C-alpha cells in the first residue's frame, strides 16, 4: 500500500524573491471571461494547507490569480534559454505560464505553484499564452499515471475552464480553453542556467547554484570525487542522480515524453510540461510521441541518451564556475546511476526483490524479448507477470531465484488501467460532446488505485518527491 500524502498547514515562503530581479519578469494573468472549476487535487492541496478553500476561493486564486496570503504579490514569468531538439534557442522563457506561489509542506520542503495557459508574457513571442481544455485534461492524465507508476513528476493541482475559443492546428477548432496549475519542487530549468552562462552573468549563475543547493538539498558527492566541495560540482552530481532515475522511470513506465528539450528539464529531477506524450502500445524502442520528431531524437529508447545529452549542456553552463574535470566526473556517473535505477524500478514494478544490477539486467533483457515476441506493451507485461507469475521460456529462466514481494491487492486479479492514446481520446469525447466529466473522474480513481496497489516506489538518495 502507498502512504497517502500528509496534511499540513498553509506556510507561504516566497524565497524566490531574493533572485527574482534577474531570473524573471513580473506579469499579470489574463482576464478570462469565465472561471469554471473542473479539477482540484484535494490530496495534494492538503499537503500545502489549501484543501480547506471553498470552490469560489479556489477559482479566485487559481482561475483569477488573486495572490495567496503572504505569498508572491505578483506572478513571475521566468527567463531561460534552451536547446530545442539540440538546437540552441535564446528566445525562450515562460510564454504562457508563471510562478504563482511558493509554500512549505509538512516535511519543510519548498514547493512551487506554477501555471500553464495563464496568458501572455514578455516571452510569448507570437503565441496567445493560452491552453486548450483538452491539453489540460491530457496533463491531468499524464501526471496521475506517472505518479501511480512511481515516476517523479509535477502534480496537476488545478484546472479551471476559462471560456475562450482557441484555434489550434493540431485539434478541431475552435476549442475550449483552460488554465492549469502545477505543484512541483520548483521550475528551475536547465535553461535558466544556460541563459545566465550565455549572457556571462557569472555572479547571478553562482547565486542560482547557491539557491538551488540551499532550497533543494541532496547528498554531497563522494569525498574522493574531484571538486567534491565546489557548489557547481555538488549541484551537478545531485542532478545527474535525479535525472538518471527519471530516465529509468520513463523506461519502466513505457512512457514517451516527446519533447525532452533542455528548457523542459528541471534540476529537481521532476518530469513536467506534458504535450505530445504517449504510452507504448507495444515494446518498441523507435516509438515516438511527437509528430514533429521526424528524426526520432526523443523516441522511447533514446530518452536516456537525450537526458544525458541535456545534462552535458547543464555542465557546459556550469563550466563558468568550475573546472571541466570535476564536471566531467559527475557526468560519467550517469550510466551507473541509470543502470541502478532501472534495476531498482523494474523489479519494483514487477513485484520481485532485486538480485543486483547484473541479474536484474538479464531479467530486463528477457522481459524485452517477451514483449517483442508477443507484440505487447509494458502494462500488459507487468500485469501478466506480477510477482513472477505465468512466466515461460527464457523469462521463466531469468526469473528463477527471484523472490516475489508483490502485496495482495484486488487489482492484480482484475486488470490495472492503461493510458493508450485511444483511451485518452475516448475520455475526452464525453467532455467535448456532453460536458460529461464522470468517465475522467472514474479513470483518475482507477489510476490512483494502481498507485496504491504498487506501493511506495523506490527512490535514489537525495530525491525530492512531492
């Protein structure tokens, strides 16, 4: 069983104000014609003391963006650069979102509330700063499913429908609009560090590293690691560990993010910003999520490689504060950290006790062969063989000696939910046609039951779970 998030009182702590002058721009939310509450995440609202808000208070804060008491008086759109499909773009920044509030939870961790679809900012370029309601529904589903499968992800905190008609080239238009609020450990993207490095703002870059280390702490590097006591090196070691675990969580979940650009990488190791994501219909390393990813740069099987490449770009930015050698040493830890995370997470989802990385990778290889031979995806595979059951052939050989640790749960005698694109479209249809939200609500309940059945996910040292 997975522990429920623990309630805590409301504790505002807008620490980002100390660096806001050079990290972002004060902005105002759009004045939407309507604010209709469609989703409020009560269990995560409780962790930051906001579960007691009435619906009208909720929409006032998360649809109209009236400031929360003692919090940021004005939203902050963050500035950043980034590599988009490995091409550097200095013309980026929060174009349809902003940081709205910072709060502490019961464990004294600093959390951010950030938006998507809240209106234009100085970084909107030619965009309208809006989000489609369908896009918001898709983000609810992505975050709920990834959370259930143990991935470190932002949480969809709120969705408010805003009453505008939007025109989009990738869905029938006009379409309904919404504003979404995320809960996460911060929105410090790799691109924020890249921007400061590109502008040669070394003093600000050092301050951002210090801010990250003080507010999002993790274990120090080994004392025999070169530069182990230098702030930039310490940060990179921590981020490498977190991102290796994130890459492994995508692979074990059978999830394809679709747009793993450096501006979509968070130093907290959290997955966020869900656009053209997909779950695998069957095991296929070449499967892509984004229709515009013509070269398959972010295909399912290339995600660890893409994340490691992004870490290299972060290291290049930090090179202004530290020598190359200790930063390279930190990067070289990625393969080992990734392999350990893959072994840990794969065995956890399969419901067996790990026997060490070497044995576990033999099991993973046998599992991949089984999925390819049967043309099935991870959801079906992990359900069929939960706790080592029903294995045949070389999968049975690979599982020999593995001890089942899967707990008894009614879900394993039925069938856990999946989230293939056809299912997502089927959930959207009753909303679009009849404003019927019940199928979505039922799906969210089923996904949360899956998380409960799987139990507590394994985590690396220094992780920052919300």
